[in-house]
């Protein structure tokens, strides 16, 4: 999908004169302690070694085509990992090609999904192989209740398929299997039809329909290997593991427990206000991770018990989200320049396919960051500036450094959650257009 195909709204630049009188609290710049797991060194060699340990992969006749299934999430070094897989297959005299395994993302179009991969650093020139992006599927038959198992036609026609994905917590409710290789099979390679099949009964489809679709696809499609990845709290690859098709379910259950134990978090049960500098689909399928925002915000599904955050402002979309602003429905304020870049087609396609509409709803849109942050403070129900429990983060995936008002800073200190901090407090600063200059560094 090219820039000319984006379907964006045109919000007015709304300002409220009385917000100019709102005083903003001082901020403490701190680094937070998180669970530790060392990043893997020499990642290319480890990926190549993992492939060598995939027995069914070794049985593919030389000269055959092999599909590499890559999703839309912003996995650390996904371009390096994918390029290494391509190179190793070529060493074995196999013919690799890449297929986007991302359900209905990218606006549910061939070009849109290829564009999402490009934003992640994956294109034909840099990978050294063809990318075959198509929404066409083969039908592996009914799994009951009128639901059919659809599967990417290009991948289905290959001699073998390699799945590449990160195992992590999903954005709705806890299960034994959430986001990983199984979801990549059922939803990602199921394309738009697969996404609709999983989500047609709402969030319960992730628990009831998704495993059945994956089981049918594993039996029917030429899946030969999975590469399971886990990231640490710093968004670095800390674990990589080969997975044979028959072991996909049990392996993913085990790896999900490990992944959850390494998740970063805010060390607070309650905040009055949260500023999120960046949100996007590669950060979380919901744009903002509900484990951090405290907002699943799906009717019929309970929000996490903690944290409870009264008001949330989101300022920017990441480049990799390709203007798919899913997650706007989980925030209260958005600046006009960001709102006017939203690709409503991609957002609405994603929302309708998932049947979870709430995340595509639009919040209050004000003229710029300065107006948004003043409104955030003015509406967080704390009349005294020195009492406001406000935090500013880069994104729900980047939580090493954060900015805190004094009440949160003191609480984090008392909990031993601070690894280091700056001696001096900072003030909110904005440029002449009202864009925020005071930002988290990492």
C-alpha cells in the first residue's frame, strides 16, 4: 500500500485557552530494575545452528522451494534473523522465499503486507530472495461450526515452511498459548480469512478456534520447522529454540511461561496519568500492551487488576506500524498531527477482522502535544500539582528509563525499583509548534 492509498482523517487543531493556565509537574528521570536475561551473542551463528537441528528441514529435497513465514510484529533483529535463514537455506541448495504471515494486517492487501515487512527491514534486495505477498489461501477443510482452515497459498505450495516468531503474552486474557508460532500458523498464515475465523466469536476464539485451526494446518501444510524467539526486558533476543512441528504446542506452552517471567513492568498499582511517546502494532497487537496500560478494554473481558491508570495520552505512531493506529481506543488523548496520519482503512480492516472494535475508536484529539499533556493533567482528578502520580514512557515495550513525578519517584525508591536516577528534576519543554521536547532516552 503506497502513501497515496492511505485513508486519513482531517481533525481540526482544537485548543482551549484555559489549558494555558495548567501548571505541569516536575519530572525525575530514572532507570527501573527489571528481570534480567542476557542477550544472545553471535545471533547469526545461533540461528544457523538452530536450523541445523531441525530434522524435517534436512529431509527437504535439494533444489526445492522453502517458504519463510514472517509476521508483522517488531521483533528484535528480525531482519538479521530472516536474512540468516535465507542464507542458510541457500547453502543447502534450497530456494527460499518469504511470505508475510500477518492475517489481515497491512490493510489486508498484498502491497500493504509487503510494505509492513519493508518497515521491519525485510525486502527482496536486503534479504536476497523473493517476497511473495498474496491474500490468496487454500482451504484445508472444516474444523466444525462452519469454520474452515485457510492457509497462505504460496506457503502451501512450497516443499517446506519455516515459521519465525517471538513467543510472548497476548493482549486479551491469559491462556496456555497466546502469541507465538501457533498464532502465526492459524492467524498469520491464515491471512484475512484466518483472522476472521479466529475472531468471529470474539476473544474466546483465541482459546477455542485458534488451536483447532493450527492443528489442522500442522497436519495439512508442509511445515518443517519453527524458530521460537524470546526477548528480555530490554527487547533483546535472549533465547532461540528449534521446534519440530509435532512439538509446537507443548514447546510454546513452556516458552510462554519463560517469556512472561522476563516481561518488564511499571512498579506501580495506580497512576493518575501516563504519557506514551510511541505506540504501534509492532510494539503490541493492541498498540499499547495492556499488561502495562492496564487497559484491555474489550467488552466482556476484564481489564488487568493492576495497574489502574486514570488517564492516558499517546503522542506518536511508530514508523513500523505503517499508520495503523490500533490502540487509539485505549487512550484518552491524541495530538492532531498524529490523528491526521492515521490510516483508517488499515485500522478498520484490523478491527473488523478481529471483531474487537474498541481498539480502533478515536480519543479526544487536541492541537498538539502541549495541549494534550495539559489536558491530561487537568483531567486526572488531582487538584494539587505536587500530588499528581504521572509517568512518561517511550512505549509499553521500552521501560528501562522513565520520567516520574515526585510521588511516583518516592514510591519507586521505597520499593527498591530504581536502578539509577538523575539528581536534578526536569520540566516539560515544548518547541514553537507545541511538540514535546522532554523525552525518554531509551
